[in-house]
C-alpha cells in the first residue's frame, strides 16, 4: 500500500542499522535478527523416529546450538524421557553422552539435570 511505503522503508532502514550495531557489539547474528521482520512466529511440523530423535538431541541440546532450538530440544527430550525412559535414558548433548563431537568444543558441557526433571 503506497500510503505506508515511506514509513515501512524508514522502519526497515532503522531496523537494519540497529541489527548492524548489535552484531558489531558482539551479539550473535541469530539473536540480533530478532529486531528484523524475519523474526515472526513460526509453526514447525516434523516427524522423527527414535533414532532420529536421539541424533537431534545430541546436536540440538548442545551449548553450541542456538538458544531457541536448544530450548525446544530440551522440552522435547523431557517429554520423550517421560514417554519412553529406556530408549532416551542416554539421550542428550554429545558432550554428555560421549566425547564431544564438535570440531571446536564449547568448553562448557551441560549437566544432565539441565534438561531432565
């Protein structure tokens, strides 16, 4: 709508400048993007079997995973552990369940209690 074009363009310029200042200040790009219009709520549907869930948890429960997906993975793991404790008793980030698989380990492995209740 032409009535809002100038206002929208001005807002976009401001948000991109803010994003740039945030990243230059050391805020990770994946977190700074929340000031841009891309950070809108998203609905996610996925299907995984137990093997894929274990793989997902080993990657996404890791401290190196972006906080938002890590929070989702932690919640999912709690539900899986409740539903099927035998299958998921050793699930979690790679650094807890075995040797850290990352090329550059974070140096701050998580404790098992961080995602269990």
